[in-house]
């Protein structure tokens, strides 16, 4: 499997940059409001009476190496066009730059600064290792890069234990995170004031050499993200703790795709939550605390990615897991990907991912546990497949979630905690409505069959063409009790580390 975000050498060529103009370099922050880098760039341009330009750099080969989903690229492209329109209304010109990889960026930016008389470049810092290497190469080559920290509410490296180290367990991290957050005024920045007259309507911008899948099921724009956030907080967050585990209920926020590419910021999310529930940070009984914890998990994984760069290289956080003897059966992996395992809840979840580019969070845990523990397939295979499919793909969260499920991550579930897909199905899709939605071939099945796949008298998976979806629904790819016993034996190498 290709490793995403592995170490990447970038040659630094010193470039003499002269000029006073400013440049805003957009990345995973495709918004006008609460954008620290954009606000700083506008302030600089206004105070110094100079011009401000804005760019976004597309790197198709780099995206391919990082397994960025085609549906997410389509979502990004749509927001690039909306961003260009918004910037035009502020009198700021915008360009989409087409390069190939991050290695091409420093030289391009250097020459661009020379040509445009740019004396300062503003951008938001990113936590992944290749992105950090790219920025360091820009700085080493003489580019006056000013980086802001806005991918988290609290900057990575500021939430530390008494020894000054990064927390390795979520609960004490979240406690310290809330303690620090409670001392801050969490006030999102407004959209900057215009720098000049409104510019002409920008021409449509398209990524070159990029395969895209339509993201039209998700409305684009900052306004849409804010409406979703507001509606969730006003109408659903009080019941989030009870509803969030049931995939047939529309009980989640649905803003993860917007957070992943920076259409909405974590500060905007927390501020909106505080507006409705001002006690949420300090009161453990607040009805909104469960969703705040989800935002804090996102921060935790991003802080970890910065503190432990090897996570960006697909290394196990718990190196004891390097000794796990994964089975890695390619036919079983293909069955999991296609939603043909014979476990309806698993298969319905994978069909949801394949058809929509999104999966309910409870089901992400179910299918990840099934792949890594029932089938004993390396978590990196599943993490990569998710990355290739998810509209809300995010390395920190994806890596963290998969390692948690496999039992080899930071603050992971114990290796011996193995989700029973049958009981998970019975508990969280009790009437089978979610399963029937994505497995219409099971519409006539009774509830017992939907939750107990072994009762279905159908050919086994390997007695029929794997990808022929017109065949009868397959019987279970593996029997739960036997798979559980096998996993406990194979994953027993983690026992020593778990006990420490």
C-alpha cells in the first residue's frame, strides 16, 4: 500500500524577493470569515497601501499520492470558484495555480513574488508532514512566509501535561483543552472590509488532470456551512448524545466536509455552540457537551499529528503493533470494500460510503473493527480506502480513528474490544431501515435475518462471482465467534503494551 504523507525532500533554491505587495495563499481554509491569514494579509495591505493578490495551488500528482478522494476534489473545486467570487467582491484578485507536486511550489512562489513585487506571503499552517516540509522549503528559499494557526481552536503544542509533553490519552487532554479554552474569548473574525472596488465576475476555474466525482449532494458555500451549523445547534445538539449512534436518524451535524477543507473553522463551531450553550465548556452536564467532545477529538488528533510526525507516515503509534501478523487477504478486502461481507450492517455502511462519499460515525467504527479484527486486515488498507472515498477526508482524524479501532493508536480501544456486528446492528438499526435503504435486495427479509446473516440460506461469498451484485446476497464471510477468537490470538502481541 502506498504510504500517504511520507517524508518528501524538497530542494530549496535561494530566491531574492523584493517588493511590498502582499499575497494570500489559500489551502485548507477556503473561507472569507474567521480566516486569520486573510485578515492579516488585508490588514498588511491596508496599512502599507499596497496591493493584495490571492492564489490557490492545485497539485494533482501530490493529491494522488495522498489518496485525496475524487468527490472531495470536486467539493474543493466548487468552493474555489465561490471563493474567487467572494474575493472579487472585496476587490481582491484570485488565481488558481496548476502545479504538479509540493516540490514545485517553492520555486514557483519565489518567482511569482518577484514578478508581482510581493514582500509578504500569508497562509494558514497545516499539520501534515509533507505540507510542513513544503512550507519550510519555501522559507529556506527566501520566501517571506507568514503562517497563522487556525486549523485548531488551540494551537498544537499549547495543550500539554505537567511535564510539558503532549497528552497520549484523550480524557486529560480534553480536560486541559477546556481549561485553556475557557480562559479565551472565542470570537470569530468577520469578513475583511473591501480593499478596493468590486472586480469583474471571475471566469470558471477548473482543476486540470484531476478525476472528479460529483459532490452535488452537498450544497457548497460558507453560507450553507453556517446554516447547517446553526440548524444543528438549535434543533439537534440537545439530542445528539442519544441520536448520534443511529444511522437512520438525521442526528449529526453534517458539517465535517466543510470543516475538512476549511469552509467553516473550529472557532466558528465552538463560538456558535457557546452562543446557544454558554456553559458548555465549564459545565460537564451541559446538553451540548457531547458534541463539544467531538470537536475536541478533532483537535486531539491534529495535535498528535504535529507532536508525532511519524503518524503522517502511516506508522503505528504503538510500535508493538509492528509485530501483528495481519492476514491481508485481498479477496476479503475487496469484499469489504464492495459491501459483500454477508453482514448487512457492514455492507450497508460500505454501500453508503461508496454511493455518497460519507459514512455515519458509528458505522465507521463498526466497519473498521470488522476489517481489522474480524478479517485481520492491516488498518492502513482501510484508512487508505476511506481517504480515497470520503468527502470529509482528513488525515489526522482518519488516521486517528483507524488506529483507535485497530487498537494500535493513541488512547486506542483495547485490542480485545471487538465490535460484534450483529449486536451493533440490533442496537443501532433496530428496525433495519438503514440496512434496507442501502441493501434493497434485502427488502423482503425479516428483522432476524437482517441482524443474523448466518440464517440466510445463500451461497457463500467464494462460491459466487465476487463483484456480481445480481447474485443472491452472500452468507457471512466469517463467523463472528471464530473471528473473535482468532483476533484475540493474533492481536495478543498488543497485550504487553496495553497492560502498561
